[in-house]
C-alpha cells in the first residue's frame, strides 16, 4: 500500500549521499551521481503527483558525496564540481530548500579515504566549507589551515549564489550525443 495519498505533510524530505565511505570514486561522482539525484527527484515528484499531492515541496535535507568518514575528496575540487552540479539539479527540479551535510564544525578527519586514486593532495577530509569552522585540535599539527580561505565546495556555493537567486529558475537544454563529455 502506498502511504503517500493518505498522509498529511507539509513537505517531502530527502537525503542524498551517492557514495559509501571507503568506496569514493571521482569519475562516478562527477559523471553519474548528479543524474542519480535528478532521477530520484523526478521519481519523488511523479509519486507525489500520483498520490494527489502534486504541489508538495521537496526539501533536500542533506547531501554531500559521503555521509560518514569524509576523506580528501570532500575538500577537493571534485566535491566542489559535484556540489555545483547538484545545485543545478536542485534548481532544475524546483526543490524549495536544500542543505549540504554538516557545512561547519565536522572537524578534520584523517581516517577517511585518502587514497591516491582520488584527486587531491590533502591528507584529511571534512564537510566544512571553511577551515575556521574546523576544530583544529582534531587536525595533525602538520596541517596548516588558513582560517578565512574557503575550501573548493564553498566556492561552488558562492558561484551558484550569483545566479540562483530567489525567483530564478533553470532553463532546460540538451546536448548532442555526439559530444558525450559536454554537460549542460
């Protein structure tokens, strides 16, 4: 039995973490994970329409590349590109509110996936957007973090803030299959 038609709710909350800790993959994160979220959002919207609740807002309550034990991917440009693509999918789907997981205060995780297969030179991970939110006591003394320098993911938010303002909406576009490495 589908509980959506009889349910009473103000919004539908969804969390999205496309990778399990320890199995991070830069290529997957950049080429498949954003489309995965787009498919999930479309499915939720279709289910809400079928349940007779077509105008129910969707709240993406948490998202990030992983939800436990962040490694160096979380503070690299890879996570920033992923976050930017997810922000585009969020806007395109009309999601009314979204929150990236633990944007401040998660600390300096040295036990996450710091594999050489992942892009980046750092030896730690963090969900934080700025180093000044990190509990520096959790970082090895060799890690020198400039407090006011944003990590790459924070820069993706700064960029989307310039065009993702209230009342804005995304325009759809398609890319020819002859250009498989071009994303729109």
